[in-house]
């Protein structure tokens, strides 16, 4: 991976992390086109730079993120399902990350679901404050987030839909999803780095620089993307993201089966 490729992947991450389109899926596709997806460092990079994007949440929602202990306990409750399943299914998940068809199918199915989400969970009297979320609601949102362990599903999309299924407004569900991303991606980054070193790899000076650049770029781009997404989602809902996912999934399948097989191993 060179510096330009790192910057492009970081821009993709910053734009897509908070959209219900799957940032991991898009980075898998991009790294495959670059021909670097087989690289163990690339797999580490695509996970670690998500933390940079997530930290933009802490900056934008600084006052709201630092709340009562009760709020953090709710985040912990929502985070626990991902920890348990992540540890149990680590090898299975890594296998899915190597399959572009999985990403394409996930994009398609997720797109079809997003076309109907606003109809399914139309809640005019939905909860408007994240601190009003109950522990049970938080746990159920955490279960929805686990679906995003399948590449192409979208962590933000799954957790937002999970929140809306618990009668939260689109805005509140999205904001709680953003807050939940902080411990989730911090945990994923720590585990991925641990596994990387456990497998005998050592980061070079150039690789460390690429991780720093990637996190900075993802952080800056995400700052711009979050506010835009919240405003758009509040006014327009999920339909346009559903259409985008369906188109992207069809194009990816067409490329893989009829033009050139994508390889992510």
C-alpha cells in the first residue's frame, strides 16, 4: 500500500462509516481494485482507520457524549453482544472478509430492507433523547449491530434500524449508533492489532505513518459527513441509500462474474 492508496481508502472510510452503505464493504472493494487486498497490513489498515472516523463523534458530540454513568452503562450493554460474537466467530468473520460476493449480496439484501424501513418503523411519537433509551432497548440495538459482522451489511445501518425497531426516532437512533461505534471500533482496533502482532507481524516505520495518515484523513472527512448525513436522514429517510446499495451490489456482481473475478485473498 502506498500513501495515495491509503488516503483514498481513508476518504472512503470517512464518507461511508456513518452512512448505511457499509464502510468495510466499500474498502474491501476498493482495496481489491488496487490489488492490495491480500496484504495483511491492508486488512489491519481498514479496521484501524475506522477508529479515526469514529473519534469524530466524540468531537462533534462532545457535550452529549460525556453524560451520566447510566448512559455509559447502556453503551456497555449494547456493546456486549458484539464482544461475545466477535470473539466466538473471529475466524468465520475473517473468512467472510475474503469474499467479494458476500459483500455484493449483503449490499443487495440491505438495500431492499432500507427501501421499506421508513414504512416499517414509522414512529411519529418516537423517543427524541438518547438518554431516554432503556437498557433493554440498548441490548436489542447491540444485537442488531452484530449483523454487521457480515461484510457489506453496515454497522451504522444495522444499529440505526435496530434503534428504530425500538421506537426511537431516526435522529435518536442514528446518534446512539454513532455513540455505540466508539467502544465497538476501539475494541475492534485493539483486537485486530493484537492478532496482527500475535501472528508475528511487526509494523514498519512507513506502515505506522500510513496508519497515522489514514486516521487523520478519515477523521477530517467523517467530521464533514456526520452532520450532512443526520440532516439528510431526518428529512429524507433511508430510501436513497437503499437504491444506492442495490445498484452497487448489482454492479459488483456483474464485474465479478462477467468481467473480472474480484479477489480479496
